[in-house]
């Protein structure tokens, strides 16, 4: 069986939890799987694209677009329209500030029972890490923004599925209880996170507890259990 990708995770969560509204945040050069999203299962399927040239057209709808890297006006339009989404997929342009901003934006537009799927949380190689844009294969420092966000946001629960460069899953809900071990890990992360390469090596060495890393099968089991028990 082919490896799960971010679109497969969107479909699995939507089918299992009855999600019917979807938003994707991306650029013309990131994401690239919007065509896989099964729109027939969704009441609302929207795409927000930034760094998007005025003439860009890949044959699919772009509901909110901007030629600039900023998305403030687009997100304000979503809020003004009263739109909220059960599931939001982030495949950002992986500069730190942009990635963190997208996480905050997605957090502000998901429903209380919804989920955010974040791509590139576990890049497979240090060669793909750089705080500045590099043409070609580039994961930037999105992983850094993801870890910072889940550590610094209240009433948040998260996990990371070990597939497709690491797919983070973020929800509103009670976080895991802290412990001396998790507090120590958070403090150590705070001490090294300003150096992207060092932070990446630290993440790889501590990926299980730092990312709450789950195999695909473990993730499926956990979600099925949530669906059965009504736990979030």
C-alpha cells in the first residue's frame, strides 16, 4: 500500500468525525494535492493561496488569493463572512514567521470539534532545513514554528503522524498533563530553538516525546477510540 499523505489524513478524519467543511492554506508551489481532496464529501471546500500571481490558474478554485506573502486581509474576510472550518490543511511557505502566522490563523477559524493538519513537521534530512528560502526541495523551519506553537498555545492537544514528512494534528482540547520530563524537554528546547540546525538535531533525537509522534496505525487506533468514546 502506498504511504499515506496529507490528503489521506484529511479524508480519514473527515470520514471518521463527519467533517464537512475544509480550508487549505498554501502557495502555488506548496501543497500540490488539492486535486486529491474529495469535494463530493464536503459541504464547503475552500482554498486560500498567497504569493499567488494574478494570472495563476491550475484549473481549480482559489477562493481567497493574494499576490503577497501576507494573508491578514484574507483571514479577516473569512472572519467577516462568519466562516468556520472543521478541518484546515496547512502547507505553508516555510519561513518561521509565515508558518507561525498560519498556525494562528488556522486556529482562529476551526470549529470547536475541528482539526488542523500541518505538513512538513518532521523533515527527513537536515539538508532540507534553512531559515531562508532555498530553491528546490526545501522544508524551511516550519517544524520549528509547529513545536513553538503547540508548546505555547493553551487548551490545545496535538500529535504528529509519522508519514509524508511528518503531519501534525492540532485540536482544541485538554493538553497532555505536564511532568518533570516534559517540563525539562520544553526548557531544553527553549535553550536551542534559535539555531535551526541545532533545533532540528534536537528534534530528531527527541522526536517521540517532542512531537507526540505516532505511526499511521497508532494514529488510526487513537482516532477510532476517540470516535467510539466521544473523547477529543
